[in-house]
């Protein structure tokens, strides 16, 4: 990795911000297209500037001249004077008609019946047949950037017309399914081309807001005052022979994956805090010196930085810690750098593959102006994008697996160091809080695991066995986008749980402060006069507090009205053990005093517990917020800006469902607003 993953994401988000603010524009020049440019053109309707210098126009014209001159010679040129694919053994001099025949044979995808349906009549099933409009905008942008490289042989009027469609926010209606990304993404690109030629049976979205409608291409071109293009030699082939759809969708996916990869690191650090884990596994020696994989080093450094100021994450394991019975944290807590690190490296490689593809000529054949030659090869084979997409999808699965493992540990009262089962605030017998959110997360992970399987191993020979290998890149990119949605769901569920756990830790802190104070005062009141103990006798009281913490952690599954009777019945044995060495020789311990102490302490514990729970107010200024390290920015975002409410397990207090609140976090992932918060947590700034 030439640069860190964090720096890469920061630069992409900075570029997006510049595009959105109008401080920067994406350019169509054949060599400077990048992922943020695709994102902003696709999703924000940013209009890229067309590089139309005389030098570029001259090269575009020169490529056209090469094609036209060679078309007149005896030597055949693929797709110019021959048929296509396995039919390349045919020859023709009717070069313009050949291009029309090409589009006609490709425009065979399954789409809704636009002639009989208005926009309001389109069903979810209809939409499921079409490429999303933002993907189509990205596809046009990427294809435009390829053909302006003057190696495809298209005239300048095609470049201008395609750019005009982007300017006018036109989105041709292209089939979602059809492409095997062998001779490029023929299907989507043929329907985009059909709009340029004014095919009355090809349709496109046009207009803004409520006025956005679907028009047939002939009508649309008249509205735009554009003349239909009559294709000449190779132009149809140049428009459809390319990886633009696969590359555009993959570009959108890699941007989203980078954000989720950062989220995986932040949530892993947050999980360490929520579980009262140790910072020891993230120290530099283990990563920088012992096993110096670049991704691992980066993840450890990020988590270490996030946790540095945390009041919940232990600096290191202490044998005297009553909550440190497990010498080291479980794999999903301590193994995050080793798990996430390789994923960053894979995503960086995928980024490189996509960056190159965005600024490549993905035609066949390719025009060489300087040599007055047309090169025949297979640059339209999109295996680089398949490779990138499958690395992304597998990485997404591993992120989701880690997230789910941390979530289930957080919800399990046998593993979470004192949190109630399912993160219930109310009595566990009537409040099950995140029990079924756990089930939902399991369903997300199962689907993610299925989607993580490679697409490229399912190639079927196509088109007269000419396409015996084909990349399936668009299918792979599509499934990657599906996976991104599911990973956002599971991470949103986990983040909801982490914030809930934060407030439970604050309640726990307040409760224990009151309880330990009561323990000292009540014990002194009952037994101070018969022993040598004093209120500041830390050795004596730690002998009670340590087992009390263990007993409290082991009893969180019980309702408060019965829980503390058992806790203090067991603690009375420890009290007796502590008192015996300190009793004056001429005095005995009155067992009834022990029973009275046990009963009083049980009542005071119950009162302190209910008081700490019922008076707690989650907010940016709450104890929960104060206890966190840099993750407090994320807590503040969720509780403040997103207004995600604590689930009390009380119908009188809970006015919104758990799913409603998790959905708010999901939308923050979906619209990208959470990205800057994640950067803030790791110390980055936009």
C-alpha cells in the first residue's frame, strides 16, 4: 500500500466535499477520472466538464479517419467490415447498416412495458428489472471518459451528445440483467446507445422531481433539441464494447467499502470499551515489530488511538481485577488488527484495479492513430473488475462476521462483564431488548456469507462458444452492492447495541458508586464497634467489593426485586471471612447481625439500582458519554443528531420501536453522513 487506507478514504471524502461545494469539478479527459468523480456524478447529479481542447478534438477525428480509411481496404477489420463474435467470419461493406444490426441484436433485455405504464404505475417488480438510475449515470460517465481517449473511433458529436445526456440528467432505461461482461457490458451500453440514435422503442428518464418521467428516445431527443445520430463504421461497437457499467458500479462499491472498513475498525474499538476489554492487544510491539503487515499495523494504530482516552477499556490485564478472570479477551475483541488488516490491503488493491479501469480504453478493436492501425485483442474483458468486486465482497463478509461476533458477545451476559442479557434496561423477565435484533443480524450475516461466494466460478460458455470465458463483472459488482446494504444493516444493529451498552455502563457506574458507599457505611454501622476496621480500610473493603462485583456480574439475568437477596446472601460468607481476623478477642460475631446486614444491604442495593436506572438521562453530557474514548463522537452523533433513543423496556417510555431506531443509523450509513463522524473518531479531519 503506497498510502494508508485512512489517508485514501480521507482524500476521497475531501474530494467529494469539494465537488459538492462547487470548488472542484470532475473532468472528462480520458485520464483523470477517479472514484469520487464517479460517486458525485452518479449520486449527486454533478455535471462533469468536457475537455474539448483542439488537441483532443483533433485526436478524436484522427481515430475516426483511421477507421474509415481501413474500412475501405481489403484487410478485414473486426466489427467494421466483419460480423461480431462467433460470426466474425462474415464480411460486409455496408458498415453503417452493420452498426444498426449490432444494436438491434443486443437490445434484447427484459424491461417493463413502458408504453402501457406511466411512472406512477411502475411496480417494485418493474424497478427490479432496471439498472438503478445512479448506476446508469455512472455508466455513461465512465464510457464517455473511455471514448474521449481517441482509441475507439467515434466522432465528436457522439461525445457531445453523450455528455449532453449527463448534463440533462437523462438516465436511459437499461436492463439490470443481461451482461456477462465478456465483450464489455453490451446490454446496458446498447440501451444507452439506443437513446443517442433516437430508437422509439428505447426509453429514458428525464425531468426533475415530480416532473421526472419516462420518455421514448425519439420524443426525448426532440425535447432536448438533439438530432438522432446515424452511426458510421465502428461507432456502435465503440459505444457498447466496454466495461463502463461494471466499472461504474464497482467504483461506487469501493467507495462504500472503504467507509465500512473504517466503520469496522471504529466499532471494534467501541466493542473493546463496551466489553471492558484491554488495550494491550493493540500495542505497537505486536504489530510494528512482531508481525509488520501494513494493514495490521494501521488497524492496531487506529484502535490504539481511539482507546487511548477511554475510561472503560483497561490499559492492560490486572490479576487483581475482579472482572479480569479471563486472562485475555476473546478473539473477536483482541484479534481485530489481524482480522481487518488484510481486508484493507485487499481493498487498496481493488482500488488500484478500478482506478486503472476508469481511465482505460476497453474496446475491441482499439485504434492506434500513430501507427494507422487497428489492434485486435480483448480489452473489453472485465476480469479486473470481477477481481476487485470479489475482493470487496469477501472483505465485506469478514467485516460482517467480526461485527456479528462482537455483537453476540455484547448481548451475552455470560461474556459481557456485567451487562444484562440482551442489553435490557428494565427487568430481564419482561424486557428482551436486542434478543431478536440478534436474530435479525444473524439473518443478515447468513445472506452476506452466501453472497461472498465468487461469481467468477460460475462462467458459462456463451455466443457460439466465442465467449467461452467471460468475466461476469457486472453481476459480481451488483452482488457487491447488495452485500454493502446488508453489512450496513448488521453494523447499524451493532452500533445501536454499543450505544445502548454505553448507557448501561453509565447506569452501572452510578449504581456501583452508590452501592459501594452503602456497603462501607452499613458495614461500619453494624460491625465497626466490634472490630478494628475503619471506613478507610481499603484492604478490608476490597475483600468485599471484589467478590461483590463477581456476584453482580453473574446475576444480571435476575430481576432486581430478587437479585440482590441472593447476591448478599453469598456475600455474607465473604463478610464473615473478612471479620474474623479483625474481631477483638473478647467479642463474638452475632449471626443475627450478619442476617440484618444482609437484609439491609439487599434493600439498599435494590434502591440504588432502581434509582440509577430510572434517573439516568442519556445525552452528550451524560456519564456514558464521559466514559468513552474517541468513540464519544459516535455516541453523540447517534444519541444527538440521529436522535436514536435508549430502549427502556417500558411501554410508557418507549415511543419508537427498536427497528425504527436502528433504521436511523442505517440511513446514516446509506446517505454517507456517518463517514465524517467515523473520520473524527480516528482523528481524521475533512
